[in-house]
């Protein structure tokens, strides 16, 4: 199926109205439905085959697919999918599929325990990102992205993966080592969110196995696991006839095919092949229709689901076309819901989605976040919007607006297909296999869509019928979360579902023709003062305009059809006051506040069928507007950004909506150690400076549309502007487009306000303590050392990344793999270029409350050892190789170079340091790593923190 169309998108544009004509549901593609086994993916499908993939099947039943792909250059991506997930487990085996995933990574008959990680590190693989695995309800997938794949490296990697599948080392020693890691992973799940998920699954899939078969399993089953019982699960489900190997990369596909045959061809299943369990079908009778929970840590929420039997049995053209009609209906409903939410309705946000889940059910889900606690009014109003869509056909203009956005997305996918990464293509194929779908070419996807449009399948009548169909099913169920107990809540939810939904929307607002011609005028194009190459070998140029605007640009067509635009203006965090302010709401509300006479509705209509982005964030030393576009839309992308700075609108609704949304989830900010760290850590590490971290509730409540505008209006109007345009564009045309937009603006005054100082907290003898209201078995520990900041220390900052990688690897080995104390310890180096201070090397881990001292002891022991002696050559290489390979892969994209030089027109050191990047990293020596440890990992300067459960925390959180 055309998976990227599943989730409804809210932004789109109105196009010309088509005359409604009765639909013709006809099979329009000439390709017959495939009945043969090979290529095996397309059995039962008439979709156009993606001929770039070569499909095959070994004599033992293993299926495979291989493909040539050079993005990123030199890399090979391998996925091994086993058709076994948590739904294949018996009651005594709950969690075994996931546990086996962990054990398989430790070692096999081919590789000693823990050695596969080290082998792959030497090949440049980053543990946890380039090598990973995941377990779902229906599958277990092993992932390897092998950078700079040499013949020897490919051969060794396939050998390791084949051993992991056929003969993992399931011993008492490996089980005793890995079981605590899995239990730690389960322990680290946020309690409130976990209970919310349990309630949703239990209601949505009531009467089906998926209702209580989470992949993480149960503590009882995991602690009861023995090598014999886990091996029995492995032998039952890990069989070549249940396996698919996908290999794609920058090598001859014949080489990849030979590797599959060589290493997986001798694998044989043990015992009789099992029959896949019955996942059941939704049944209304005897199952609940409503449920409620009381979770103050989760925003108030009403969720309605309509469940139907699983539907994806054959991925055909007509199946996709009919599903497209359903999705258009949902998109129109979502757009109407978003309009209501933006205008200050009874709900902060609401949206519907259509999905097939776990080969168990086809589900329409409606999520509603009410304003305050009044879920009944919010749910009633949302059901009213849905009823309106069912009772009255949409206009053809509404339909055409959605079709225009879908077409634009598909066309963009075609234009960028040559630079689609192998990782993405491999993951797409895994997903297709899991849910009985296929893959086809981007052009074939567009052809299916256009054939449906030509056959006039998208009419007011058919979309209205779809709006009815997607909200009908076997059962309608609803779950409500509140912050205060109500004994009658389930009764109220049941009554709400039983009540008639009345369409209450009334006459809909028609936007009419919206165009850039209606934007505020910018003035005459600016004059170019200078245009000079700053990095000739990379073809990066700097252009200075008479009004002081600087442009950094790079014409590079390696990423076909992609142009990245980044506009830096003002002072970023340096320009915000070091006191409570409405600065927190900028990223949520500034863009939605509008431009000129255009609000968010008009802006959506303006850019919906164009390849344009509209993002805003706050960097250390600049505010940033960003978006990905293409050559044709670049002038208007620049016009959009320039107009936001020159003619901002101040719609009050986005500020009110942002406040409501943040406050509704504020209680959740102390619901787990992780949540507390997200709220407080950065603020604490900046000595309480309110520019960092999440603001106090009082600050949010005190923010008004007037105070928001008072802060942000002068920030938008002042400070230097640097525009970066990198990608598949024409350089001369880009200069002209910038001249006509940012070059046409009036000169901007630089801020004269002093930059607030930044300080790292003083050393503490005992950790700073924060508490959480979540599970009593959860805690967090943090230790940090101050380092540096600014572009003068770029070389040192890069070598600190190497030190952090070594530190991190030791923490993972000792805290996770050996002690099983934490599932996700991490160490990172942060060196802000745009600030005068604030750099740090930080280590953190989620641990049990009685293990925080162990964490600090271990972290300080590692730090002391790094100070005392140089690392050995192999350890350094295992840290350096993944960093070097990551840089090599990233350097094939324009975004990498743009981020390296951004801010460089005002800080030339950032540009000059580009030439030293490779040697700064690659030539790092053990002596340099030790010297950095001695300089920064000083015990008299470290700062530590713990997040502990409050004494009143209850079991289960």
C-alpha cells in the first residue's frame, strides 16, 4: 500500500473545482494479479513491481531482497526480519521475543560474548544507531548499517548476523547478564504513559491477544526464563522459512545476494514448523465499550476507536484507490477539527487516523485533548464535526485541496527518489512484509493516484460515503483520562458514545484564492555589495547586500530536488532576558500568529501544495526560520520568511492554545525521572537561568497575547540576518531571490543590550536532589563537568567528542552489559559555539534508587582512569571509527555543510574550521584524549544530581 499517505496531513491548498461526476470503480492498471511465488513480495498484487529490487528464495525457505543504492555512499544496510513477535508467545513466555533479541546481539557460536559489538565498532558502526534491533507484536527485526562496507567487512557482518539467527549463545551466563538489562528497560518505562498504553490496548483490542501482549513482557515470565525455555522459543520461531533478509547498498547486488546464499543457505529449522497463532477478530459482544483512567501526569484525553477486522490481504490497485478515498475523507475532517481548535473551541487539538494494527484489526482512532477537564463537551463537539461530514457532502473545492497536497507530496517523492537513503528503503520493505503489503515505484504510486482522479473517484458523494464508512465497524469504544477520580466516569463515557452526534459546524469558511501576491510588499530588490567564495573546494559563496544581510550559499545537485533554507536573525538565547518571560512560547506560537492579514488557515492554504517548510527554533546565538524546498519554490520560500520578519501578525489564539496545551500536561513533568530531567536539568546546569528548561507554571500562566507581542515584536525586527541556501538550485537566481526579499528589507539595528552571563553550577559534595511522583523503583543519576564554548575552541570541542565516545562505551559496557544496572546510560559532550560559556561533558543513567551511588562511583572511576593513563590503540580506534564514518556519511548531504558554516558570515572561525574537521577528529591521539581528561574531568569541578521517587510514590507509579 502507499504507506506515506496513511496519516492525514493538515496543511494543504485549494485548487480549481472539478465538476462532480459519478465515480467509476474500475481496475485501471493493466498488470494482472501475481499468482506465482516469485518475486515473492508481489503474490496477490497487481501493483507495478519495483524492478530495482531483486527478490529471491533459498532452498531452506528463506526469502531475500537485494538492491543497489549509493545513499549514503559506501554504505550497506542489512535487515533481518523474523516473523515472530510478542503475539507468538505463550503466557509463560511473555517477553521472550524481546529477550531473545537482546541475547542474539550478545554473541553466537561464531562470535564470543560481546565481541560482535567490538567488531562492528572497528568497522565504523555506532552501537545503538547503526546496529540495533526492535521487537513488535508481530516481528523481530535486526538492523545493521555498515559504513564504508569493504568485501571483508560485509562478509564478516553477514557471518555474525547469520550466527545470531541460527545459533545464538543462549547460556546461563548470557541470560544472567542480559536479563537485568531487559528488566531495567521495563523499569525505565514512564509509569503513567505505560498505564495509559495498557488501558488503550486493553480496550481497543478487547477479546484479542494483542490486548495484553506488550513486547516488553512480564517480570514473572522474564525472571522465570531459563536457557532451555528461551532456546525452545528460539527453535520454534527462528526458522529460515520465517525469515526475510534485506540488503541494500553501494555494492553490486550480486555480491549481496552471494552473501545471503553463503551465510544463510545452510540454516535449517529445528523440529516441525509451527502454525502462526490466530490473532482473532474484533468482537463487540461481551467486551467493554468504555474505560477510564485517572492519570494526572497525562493530559486530559478522550479517545474514541472504531474497530473492524484486519483488511490487508491483497495489496492491489483498487484497494489503494479505495483507501485513498477514505484518507481524503479523514483529511477533510481533520482540517475542520484543526480550524475549530485554532479558533478557540472546546478542545486544544483533535484528529482522526485510519490504520491497520498488528495484523489484528483495522481501526479508526479519534484523539481529543479538551480545554481543561471538560472532555464531554470536547468529545461532543468533535463528534459533531464528524457527523457534519457524514450528513453533508464536502465541496469539490475541499476535496481538490486535499488532492493537490497529496499530488505535491507524491511529485516531490519522485523528484527526490534518486537520493532516497538505503536505510529508508530497507525499513519500508520490512514494514511492507510485516503487514502484507508491497512496495512500488514513486511514479507508479502517482499513476495509481492520477488514474483514480481521472476516473473521478473523488467526488463529494464518494468522500461523504467514506466519511460514513470509516466511522462504522464491529464496535465503537472510548477511553477517557481525567485528573480527578469520578466513580461514574465509565457510565458517562458509555452514555456519551450512545448519544446522537449532531452536526454543529454550520456554514464553513471559504478561504477563496490565496496567493503570495497578497503578501505585504518588501520594496525594491537590494544591491549586492560583494560576492566571494569562502570555501572554493566546496563551492560555498558569501554574498553581502547593501542593507547588511549576508547570504551563504552552495549549489550542489547531489541531493536531487532538495534545497535547504535557513534564516538566522537576531541573537537567539543571547537576546532573551535572563528572567521569566514569554520566550518559552516562541517555538509553539510565533509562526501560527500569522503574517500580515493572513492567519494560519490562509498560510496552510498558501503553501499546502508547494514544497515549502515553515519552522522556527531558537539557537544559542540566533533565532532560526527553516524549511526544505525546491528550485521552483525557493523564491516564495524566501518571501514567506522575509514577510514573517517584516509584517508579523499577532493572532492571540495561538498563544492561548499554547498555554492550554502546556498547562494540561504540566503535572506530567514530575511523573518520572526522565520527565524531571527534561524539566529541570538544563536550567540547573545553567545556575537557574530561566532561558533554559521548562518555565515555572506561574510564568506560563502569566503569559498573555500582549506580553508575548511585547517581547517578540522587537526581536523579530532587530539584529543581523544571515540567509543560508544550500542544494539543488541556481546560484544567480538564488542571489536575485534573496535580493528581492531579504535584500529589500530596511537595514536592521543591532541590539545594544548586554548579553546575560552564563555560569556552570559550582561543585557539590552531595548530589542535588529532585523528586518524582512516578514508580518507586525508578531514579536517575547525572554527573557533569564544565568544558568550554565558542568558535575559538572548535578543534578542542571535536576531540572532546572522542573522549565522550570512549567514556560512553565504558559506561555501556560496565553499567549495562556487565552490571545490568541501566538500560540506557549515555555520555555526551556539548560545546555551544554561539555562547561565551555553558559547555559540558555529561553522563547520565536511569537506575534503581539504590544504585545511584554505584552510578557515581563508576562514573568517577572511569573519569579517574581516563585522567591517569592513555587509552589503548584498539579502544581509541573503536571510538574514532564510528565518528569518522558518521562524518563521512553526513558529509554527502548539504544540510551537514550548512550546519557547519551557519553563523560564519559573522564569525569567520566557523568557516575556516571546516578545513580542519577531518584531521581534528582522525588525528586524535591517546595523549590528547588523556590531556583533555586531565583538563576537564576534575573531581573538584564536577556537579551531580539525582532524581528519586517521593516517599508517597505507589507501586507501579
